[in-house]
C-alpha cells in the first residue's frame, strides 16, 4: 500500500508518519510525504519514501502528487484558523482551492483510480448557539472563514465520493490537547498550556474561568483517527462522509484536578490566573461537548479521562518524566 | 436604486424584471438585466436599462457587471439540477465558480461598496432521510452536485456577509408550481404538468401515486420572495443568511382536488396515470413539508391553498380563462 500524506511537516503529519513507519497494521510499501518544505524520511521504514516540497495550491502540484497513484491520501495541509481569518485570499486558496485541486487531480487521473481520501476537517465547521451536547447531525454554521472552507471541502468530498471519483472520509477533529511545542497565540492555546508548561516546570497563564468546558483529544488519539480512517469500511457512511471525532468533554477545573493527580500540587501551583475577556469571549462561542456516537460506532476511540490525556503527553513528549517527578527524584 | 439581475432571461428573471419595472415599492432608477443572451428591456420602465449578454463564469464578466455599482444584486443564474449532474465541470463552473467570481468582484471593487446580494438557492441543499416536517435548522446534506454547489455558495455568502463585504441573503426556493411553458424532462415536472396541461385543454401524465406529498409555491410568490429580499432588514438574520422559503405542503390528490374545484371534472379527466418507477423513486427522496417559520417571521409569504396556486396561474398565464371555462362559454 502506498500512502500519501499532504501536510507531513506539521505536528500531526510528523506523528502520523512515525506511526505508519513504526508499526503498520497492514503492509505499507511506499510513503509520499509532501509539504511546502521537504520533510525528513522516517526512521526504521523499509519501504520507498519520497518527500516532495510542493504548494498544493500551485498549478500542477496536485497532479504531481497523484502521479504515483497512492492508494490512500491523507490531506492535513491547511492554513490555520487565525491566519485564514487575517489573510482572506490565502485561506481560500489553500483550504478550499488546494483541496479541490487535489480532488480534481484524482478525478482527471482516469484509469478508474479511486483512492481513499482522508481529510482533516474541524469542529470549527459548527457555530453558536450550541446545545449542551452537540448531536452528530447538528447543522454546520461556521463563524470563521476557516470553518467555512472546511465545510465546503467536506461537501466536495461528499459529492466526489457520491459520484465514485474518490472514497472520502472527513474527520472533524476536537481541540488537540496536550499540543506539544511552544505556547502560541491561538485562543485555544491555554487548554494545552496550563498542562504542558507546568509539566515542564514552567508557569502558564489561565485566561478564562475554570468553569469553561471544552472538547479534547490527545495527539495520539488524533493519529489513531487517521490510521483508522485509512482502512475503515466506508460503506456504513453512506453519502455522509464527515464525522465528528470522539473526545473528552472536560472543564478547566477538571483538567487542573487531573494535573494535580498526575503531577502533584507543585505543578498546579504553576498555573497563574490572568483573566483575558477577549479570550473568554472567543472560547465562550465554542461548544463544550459532542455526542460523536456515529464515529464511535465506526470504531474511532479517544481518551475517557484527562489523566490519560496527561499521561499520553508524559509518555510521548517527556520520556515518561514530568518536571515535578524529576524534582522529587533529586 | 440600481438593481442588477443576473439570469434575467429565465422564467423567474423575466417575471421579477416585470414586477420591478411595473410597480416598484421603492424608486428603482436603473436596471441591469444580465444573462448569457441579451434580454429585452421591460415595458413601462422609465429608468435606465442595460442588458449585457455575459457568461458569469468567464473571466472579467463579474467585474463588468459590478462596474456600475448596483445597490442590489439578484443572482438567479444557474445550471439546473439535471444538467449539473450530467455535466460535472459546467455545474461547478457556473453554480460555484460563477457565484464566487461575483462575490470576489464585489470584494475587489473597494470604496466600501457593500451591496445587498440576493441569491437563488434551493431546498435541494437538503437530502434524505427527512423528518415529516423539515425544521429550519435541518443540516444540509445534498444528494446532487447541484445541491452541493448551492450550499457551498450559501456558505460563501454567509462568510462574505460576516466579513462585511456584502449584505447577503440566500433564498431556498420550493418547487415552483405551476411552472409555465412546455413540459420538460425534470423529474419534478409533473407537479406543474398535471395542472398546467389540463388548464390548457391538453392531457398530462401522472407518473407517481397521488399520495406523494411535496412543497410548492407559485411563480408569483417566488417573485415576491426576491422583491422582499431586496429591501428586508437583514439584521435579524445574524450570521445565518440562508432561509427556507415558505410554501404549501400538498399531496398530488390535494392538487387534483383543487383542480376539480377550480376548473371542473373535465380538467381532472385530462390527467392520465402512467406509473414511472424511476420518477417515483427520485421524488420519493424529496421532503414533503418544511417549517419555514424563520422566513415567515421575516415577512416572506406564500399561498396557503392550492386553489390559490391554480388561480395565480390562470390570472398570470391564461388571462383569467382556463380552457375548460372557455369551452363552457361556447
């Protein structure tokens, strides 16, 4: 099996590549790892690897990526929410036109070529007002250009799949927590920051009340979603190929209690409340819980406790040793 | 006020043009009537009229149409459902790219130009399974490329409106009944045919059981929707600018009973049952009733009895005299 990952240089792209290379559930004989920058070939993968540096939105790029007829295309490439809001043209060019160029390159390939296409969508396709728990058939009403572009791409994937041109699945991802790396300017950044930074011995700012409730899944779960989608039976999807991915609904207070259980009071003491009305307002417009029963029935799974989400981070990012534990051992 | 109608040569375009020219609720000083063919200037209109023949999907066309800075743009131009299904490229080029080109031409006009844009969408944005009565917040799940293109255009109109680039409204039209003119190949054609043809003294074929229920509005109501949308207050729409238009839910049996009341048994006798399983299957995948409460609350109105729908046709298309009445007068 030949897998093409577009957006392979991103956080999820790198983790997915490593997971595919490390322990493929089925024989992966070739990997094409595409991004706007050339990515490194994964360690320990015996198959053929190509690492083209291409801009999906540029003319001819999509056809070039499809030329090797990958059996599975995982499309992670995107301009993120904040940038799509500030750069109107770039957001539409990459998130909408880039995706459409990919689908059209497949359509124009001929030879009855019909790959599995797994598309990274987002729960940002939805907008307020929200019920306490968002059902699977809730109508997308995006409040950002990013969310608009994602739901438009989902609609293309449904239509191209219905016409038998691709075999598509769109995964609407929860907020990924704990996101590794440095703090960023995203309004959602603190959900990871209040755990990641204390676990690394650094202080973190909490800009919202601890009653705020949100929907989370670990990077490891997200990788699992994509792996599952590469080989799941798409028959039960019918014509509705966009799925709300499972996650864990937790309040900030519950996140903090989990941190206390896993890493102790010293870690919790590194969280510094600093109310930010703007962040509180943005986050207040997000849903706090999703049913995701359709995806669960199809075999997608995520963490069921925040302790697990924290432990995934400690195992995958901190070699099993959070800062507090290191201190205690000294 | 300067109104641009794109798709002015079509059935609704011609009726809307006539209505605007005849009795403008507010002073219309200029009309631009665009279509792929040049249309005739309306009778009795004292203002300035331009009738450009342009293909909206062709480069530069949208900018040319927008050059005169119309205050209101009514966008009716579309490749219809059946053609969008058989001609993939044409459907996307006109229904999606054409609409986007229009919106981008407005965006690029500068000068804080922000016209009202009224977009002819369709209830084809929805797909089965349907509840008995489709609520306003039912999630669009189109089953055709046409429906896909319409909901994608709606999403653009929402996003461009949210960003303050246009002041948009999307009207999801019911099936128009009684559609004037000759019988056509559309699967929905019989809903009009079983009334229009007998009213003209001709026989009509009924391909489905008379228990089939559907959602109808007259051409006159549809024109009223567009007129209302040109000057309604869009504030109450918030960020959700697509509206399910009101209509009348009626079974074929109820249509036929109305025909009997209005035009007599002789007219009903001209309907010839000729079951067509393919048509029955297509129509069976359509919804039979819609709440449309949001649109009604905003001032959109439609007929409340099929007698009225038939009488609208007799008044507007038959000079007040159906064939049966003519016969009786001889």
